[in-house]
C-alpha cells in the first residue's frame, strides 16, 4: 500500500509499524467484520487526502493526525459504515471533501474533531429523509474560512438542521445566534447581503420561512409538504395514518405504531412515540372556529387552499404554524403552512 499513498503518510505508518499492526489486530478481534482490503483502500482514498492537507499547513502534526484518523478508520470499517456496498457513501465523501478543508483545525485537535465530524456524518447519513450531501457541501464551503473549531462545529449543527434534521431546529437556531453573522447566514442558506438578526427572528416564528429568499411574502395558506409512505414501498405506515397535535410537532398513528413528526422548510423526520401519547394528544384537541374542510378545499381564517389528492379526510391537527391532514386513501401526511 505504501507505493500508492503519499510519502508523508507512508513514513508515519512505517515508523510506527508495530504499533499500527497491534491496533489493527486488536480491532480485528473487536470488529469481526473488519476487512483489511477495504481498510487499506479507505486509508488510500479517504485518509491520505487529509494527511496531505495537514502536511501542507502543519507538517509537525502529521503523525498525531495519522494516529487519530487510523483509529477512527478502524472503527468505521469494522462497523461497516465503510464498505457496506451503499453508494454514494457519504462518510467517505465527508472524509475526502470536508476533512482536507479543515486541515489546520484538525491538526490542532485531531482526536476531538475527527470524532465530532465522523459522528455527524454517521448520524446524518443514517437518518431517513436527510440530505448528507447538502451537509457536506455546506461544511466544505465554510471550513476554509473558519479558524475556530467551536464555531465550525456550531455551524455544522445548523447545517445538519438545514440538511433535513428538523428535530434539531430549536438547538440549531440557538447555536446559529452565537456564531459570526457570515457563518450563520451561510449555514441556513441566506444571502450574505441579508441581516442575520432579521433572518433569525423570522426563522424563530415560521418553520416554513425560506431564508434563501430576499424577502418573505405575505401570509398564504399553502401545501408545503407531503411526508410518509406505505411500508411496502419503503415507508413507515402499514395503513393510512391519523394525526394529532403535540406542541410544535405532530403525532402520527398507523395501526398499532406511533411516531412523532418534526417538519419544517428543510425536511421532515419521524421518531418512535407511544400510542398512549397519541390518544392523550387526540383527547386534548381544541376546536378551531376558523378552520374548515370541504371536499379537498381547506379554509382557515378566511384563507383558502385546494389540496390535490385529499380524498375523504380522516383526521386533522393544527399548531400555531401548520395544519396536518390525513386521507383514507393515502399513506402520507399532508402539511399546510398557515403563516
């Protein structure tokens, strides 16, 4: 393998051969699926770009980075996050595209930062409906301009929300408001010409606000998402679901299974919940005098919205920003913005 990697990487591996071999032997016992061929290929294609980038900015830290990255690579391959046959492999892409761009930061704290970025990649890549390629793109663009690891990690948290992890909305907004304006705006996809304070206030109150637009339009009742699918097509629901409101979120019941639904402009995520929670929330349903459904037309506070595909509405739920509807002939939940 040494002939196919950079001389700096090869030198560190050669000088610590006994130690690295011992680490591999220990990992092989811990992870029976650790494949030496896949591991070697990962070192060559995904780890070496980081090593070369660190060598170009801080050669004295190459050995420390190789040590930390080697252990992380053993775990990734041993747990089959790498070499699973899933393509594109976003964890590999993160190592190739994001790590080299933050070489200076990784050189200063390799174990900490490699673990942090790795965990983020794993979590986003394994969340159904998330967009890990978007997260990689955002971090790849911000990393070269960020000289502070904590700022970059907070921006990464915001980027994870923008990449579809809607359940992290509140925490992401709190983090965004503590980092420099240009990173906050970039992380949420807003033009740098905008004022962060203004964007932040709109995001706080409206989960359907699009920060990439120069100005928000007037309130308009509109379908913003249709989420969920039949289990036979890779979705969650064995039968058409029902919805109930639970604060900022919704609870979704299908048969004997229940999920909490978090959704906003950037995505929708389902997490397991109990049926008891659903029926308790359903029992607390409040009346909404300004809300009405006639056939496939929804009326709310004088605004009207036609909902294509809404046939025989079976349940509805509402919070301050969103109406959720279900149909007897669909395995999805229709979401309508009310602000």
